[in-house]
C-alpha cells in the first residue's frame, strides 16, 4: 500500500559550541545582544519530517511517496533519495529558493539556539494530492501553512484516510482551523506539549477532541505514548534504547511505525508498540536518517520488548 507523505525535506546544520551560552550572554545587556559563537564542529544532516518519515517507513518495508518542495540547492538530497530508491516523483524543485534548513547551535549544557529558514516549504501548496495516484493512506506533516490546509482538504475529498500531524507548525493555525483538520482527518498525532496547546487553542478537552477521529495519539518522550481510540486510552510504554544519543527525528520514526501499522491492519496496541520500537532504534544514532535496521532486526527488537513478533 502506497503512503503519501506530505511534509518537508530539509537540511539540518548542527554546530557545537564548546562552552556554555550563559558564560557569554550578559543578562543586563540582553536588550542589545550582539554576539558570535565560534563553532569548530559542524555537520549537515538530511532531515525534514517527510524525509525522516519516508526513510523509516522504507526500513519497515512500507511504500512511502514523498510530496515536498525543495530549492536550487537540493541536488545532494535528491541524489540521496535516488540512492535509497525513494521516489521523488512528487518532490517539486522551486527555482530561486533555498531548501528549508535549520541552523542549530548547541552548547555544553545541551542548550540550543536555532534559526529556521522555510525556503521552498512556503510553496508546498503548489503540490496537489490529486496528482498522486494509487494512494491508500496519507499524512499531513509539518509544511507550509497553505500546503497543509490544501492537502488535508484534498485527502478528505478523495476519501483517502490520513494522519494529521502538525508538529511545530501547530501554532500557525487558529482553534477553528485545528478543529477543521480534526474533522477532515481519520487520525491525529501530537507530542504532549502540542496536545496541551491544541486543547488551549480549541478550548476543548483532549478526550473530547479524540472523539473527532478514529485515533488520537500523544507521544510523551521517555514516558511512552497514549493512543485514544473508541473511548479507550491505550498506554504504550517506551522501549529501552541501546543508547540515548540524539532525539532528533524520533517523533518521525514513531510516526512511520504508526503509518505501517495502520496500512497493514494492526490493532492499536501492536501499532503503538511498533512505533515505540522505531523511536528507540532512532534515538541511538545522530541525525534523523543515519540509523539502519532490517525488518528481521526490527521484529527481533519488538519481540524482546513485548514478547511476541509483529509479523
């Protein structure tokens, strides 16, 4: 079953400042801040929610199709997609724009200062869900505002079930717009902070919002996740990772597990557990797409955690 993943492709530029920000920022001068950090260590990672989700879904044996917009500088990313046999049929290159990218500086206390340039993401509305054939499932992940609105409506019109996953893009939408997303979607996924913001924006309790979709999923980091469905809340425990190295992209790995479970008719306990396994595999590696695991390795990891195999 082909799954259309509407979201971002981005470069993550990660720099390490070998000191502490607090030693260089004077609180009494914060109103006229002008400071530079020497960052001798830097790496560029392939990221973006659509890219990360597709990468993990392919590890599981799914059939992801990415729908995204990139800029003139995207050739290395496009070449990478080709090497991984990830289709870029619905990846649109925007002339005169940069690919979305984050510039993240981390200090020794793991504090971060991040600048994010959306670039070609702002043109995501040029991509049309209707142009993608043979789609049985979709996800609307963080992307340009107009693109997210249009893609959700298009999935609903076509009768294609989809997951609404606004992520860090949630603050772009009003309470009424968020309620409309939930009306259109079949499933919704948030982290615990986003879930609280959703309730605040809409003025409704989470249990009430959960009744608008077949399942509403809330991830809670090391505390696991909750899946609200059919008036029941399934508590999914966190799977112990081999190492805690980098949480970047863990949510996307989790969502790939959700999509695979939904596409293959798993029950919600099995779906949530598979999602948790994917998150645990990812967190032991830096970046959103540097971990590797075969289907048999994923199944063995699932069996060790939960006592039975997922397939």
